[in-house]
């Protein structure tokens, strides 16, 4: 029910607010920019190519999952049409609402007694047994900040966050968090094999959507296997290692077509995307002062830098940009360190944002962003302090997930994949406070 309410709310916002009427200025910049242009190129029979305004040839600038979805919308409803935008935003909304069941299960397994195994009759007499799970799922379904990227942005955030949230769910299932320790946790190999396969599938799709989250994969694998590493039962350890190998194998199978395509089209092994050198170069430019406001490459096809991109090719120019970025890092380490600290602050407190609305609305947006970060971090600290099962996984995600953005650049949307966890931790924080107050009142 929470899923359907969240989905209906998002669709209502799209239809009532006419968010599918995407601005057409700057060559449909707001319609998926690079991904939209790649989708347009696919529909026109030019292949996976041309991520900018001009003709530039084959590309691996972005992973293929979301551009293929955009290409489907263009094929069905026309290139850059309102109908295509409506289709994509509704799909976004389905993925965004689909995060709510994952939020429920994560919270139930970590914070509500006995996990999901005891969650029968949710709305008839047992709702109070899952307070954190229930409130967290409803918060995700209804809170405006949770739905903004689904209803306003034609980009991959909702899809990536959906995949990442369910990857966390499968990590908890594989570790057995919240399961009946005597019955579920020892699970049969067949059941574990299915879980490992699904885990690898989620990560394969996630890498084809937003590879910046990949740092969390080895951390999750170590966390899942950690209990077995300290035990003397070698059989369980080898079974766990075999499951991890199976997950990695499934992930590679999912990504294999993308690797083969890149080798044939770009004559180079590009495991995920080819724009790191360009982005890293922008992060070291004095003109950007550590924060890139504009586009990575000029939008005008006649610009000398764009002509160089066409002439040299994406791979070669990316390597040159990466070398220039590394040289800049060696030349001015103090400045690079200052910019990195600045980006860490931006990630959690809110990145710079040009005023497009009334000042009070902008300050409200900034306050909301910072407040959620504070709730998430305080909730995580409390989770670690009380040694809640799953706390180490949350901590590893909070520690590793932002690292690529600390190094390169920060935008508000980059935090979205961990916002489901922030919602859970915020609810846990306030529910724990309520429990403490009730305890104090009882003693008085």
C-alpha cells in the first residue's frame, strides 16, 4: 500500500505541476542532457554516440542503462516530446516509490525486533511492532525531498537509488540480519545461491547506471563474510566465498555486452564510463575554485575545445585531461586539499546553488538539506553507539559512497542514493529519543 500511495503521489505531482513540460532552451539541455543526446542518436540510427550538441562519434561518456530508457521513450513518443518526458517521469516515479519497500525491510531488519520474519498482519494489530520500518517507509513515500528527483529530473537518480537500496536489502539478507538465528540464518545453499545471484544482478545493473557507487561493493562483500572469517568452520567460509564469487561473476555477465561494445567502438577497455579524466580536470581548474558550475565540455560545436574532442576522440582526450589534472594536483597540493575539504562540507551541508526563487525558499532548501544530513549522521552515531546489527554496513556506506564526489565535484543529487538510509536513521533517532523520554518518565 505504501508503494502505491507513493507512486500515485508522484504521478499526481507530475500531472498537476506539468513537470513533463521540459524547458526547450539550450538545445533541450534539461531533457537528460548527455543521456538525452545519446538517446536521440540511438533513435536516429547513429549508434551510442554524440553526447553533446555536435556530431562527435561513439561515446562511453555515460553508462548505458538510463540512455536506453530515454531511447525507448523517444522511440515510442517522439524525440524530446512532452509525451516522452511524461513516460520517463512516470517510470522514474515507479522506481522511486519502489524504494519504499526496501526502506521498510532495511529498517525492519536492523531496528525492529526479530526482523521481517515476525511481520504478519501489518495494519491489523501489529503495526506498533514495526515502528521504525513503518514510519521510515511512509516518510520516503510522502516526503517532498524524497520525490523531487523522480518528478522533476530526467536523469538516473531514482533508478540508481532503487538499485542501490535493494542491494543493501540483499546484503542484509545474506548476512542474516533480522532473521531467526536458529532457522533462517543458517539457510540452505540453494537459498543462499539465489540471494548471491540477485545481489550480483543488482550490482551489475547499478554499475550500468551509476558506477560512482562501486566503492561500496567490496565493503559489502567483506561485511557479509566477516562473521565467517573469525570462525573455525571452514566449510561456511568457503561457501560464503563461493557465493561472493558467484555474485561477482553474475555482475560481470551483466556488464559484458557493454565491455564488448566499448572495445569494438572505442578500441579500448572502458569498464563503465570514459569521462573521469574530463571531470577530474575540471575539479583542478583555478577558474572553478574547486566547484564546477558549468558543463564539462562547451555546448557550442564550434568551440575549439569541442573540436579537439572530436578530432582526438573521447578516449585520447580523456587521458590527456587526466594527465593534466594529476600534474595540477602535484603542483598545488594545498589548494587541492582545500577544495577537497570544501567538497566534503558541500556534500553534507548543501552545495552552492544559484538563487532562482525567493531567498526564503532557497534558505529553506538549504536548511532542509543540512537538517537531513545531521539527522542521518546523528542516527548513525547512535546506531554505532548501541551496536545495532547492521551499523557497520551503514557506516561503510556513509564513509565510502561520497568519496568520488569529494575528489571530483558535488551536487545535491549525488547524495540521493543514501537518502533512503538517512530517512531510516532520522526515524530511528527520534524514535530512540521518544523511548528514552518514556523511560525517564517511568522512573520518575
